């Protein structure tokens, strides 16, 4: 009987309340993920726009379930159950599991930061990474959403889209780099075309003035790029070194094609 709508409410109204509750759980977890650190209840209310009472109720319910944890200062973050869910996903997802092994091999062989990247909505994110042993490393944090035009991977992952679709997809502000430079759209579109023709993309000095990023596609069964393998290296790397790394990325990506 607990799953039945309140008899005093029309079924559609009760269903709508449940839907709003689910949306708020999703929004709350999304905000914690983007913040990358514990948040106070007030910060969550401001970030989600949900009523204060709703946030407190959801935090209480999710804490009891182990999805969230509240520290001694009252700040809220993901709980142990979320970690276990993530492990289950990584174990079940064959591509993620094999990509992890590929990154480990690339980092060990070439002593450079290797990454497995995908789109998250209209942003780019590093899903997995493995650092080399160099004392100086350049890398993006796993899970952080980054504007697509700032990345070599973005030029690979948008290869199936028209310039018009890309313009609609990417917010205008995402063409502005951290140092204030603007990425010219026509040049960006040309680089996407070049990446599709060459089977790789290479960018220098965009989000990080010292970084050179190399990315190749990981194709799905339809031949579309749904992920990338990348190296993030210093801009002082020689042409021969860059060619060597691109060759290694392409060979590694072929082992992940169609999965």
C-alpha cells in the first residue's frame, strides 16, 4: 500500500511530486559532483534552488541509505554506498575496465599522463587517468567538466556534428580561454575537420600554456567517436616524440574499437 498515491490526490499529482523528488535528488548529487567537495546545507539550497525543507529531508533520507554522509561540521558529501555503486559500474562496464588497463600500460611505457575522456552533456571530462612518474605532470582532474573547445578531445568527439549544430551545442562563453583569449569558431570547425581526416587532434597552450594535448578517437560499433585516448605532455616535446605518442595512442585505441 505504501506505493499507492494518497487517496486525496489525483494520481497525476502524486506522480508529479515523486518526479520532482527524483529531479531534486539528481540535482543535489550533480551539484556535489561539480563542487568536488563537501557542501553546507545552505550551499546546496542555493545551488539547487530547492526549498530548504526539501534539501534537509533528502539529505536525511540519503544519509540513512548511505548515499550521503554528513561530517562533524554539518557539511554534506557522497557516502560509502556511492563508492560501491561506482565500483560496480566500473566492474560491469567492459570498456571502462579495459580502458583502465590500456592507460596503465601507456603511462608505464611512455612515462606520460594518459587519459580516457568523454563528453558529459555539453562539456568534456576525464573519465580515467594514469600519471607517469615524471616529477612535473600536466593533467586535468578526473570528473571535472571542462569547456569542449579547450581540449584536443573535443575536436575529435564533435567530428560528426555540423558547424551549426556545434554552435547550438556549445555555450558561447566556452570559446573564451582562461587567459581571456577567444577561440575563433571558424578555426575550431576547421580543426574538427582536420582531426576527422587525420584520425587525431593536437592542441597547444589552450587551457594550460605549458601543455600539449594529443587525442585519438575510440570508436563505437557504428564508427562514431564516443570517447578518446589522450596524452597530456609538455610543449617542449619534439615532433618525433609527438609522432611516437600518437602512434601508440592509435594502436591502443584500436584495441577498444567497437565496444
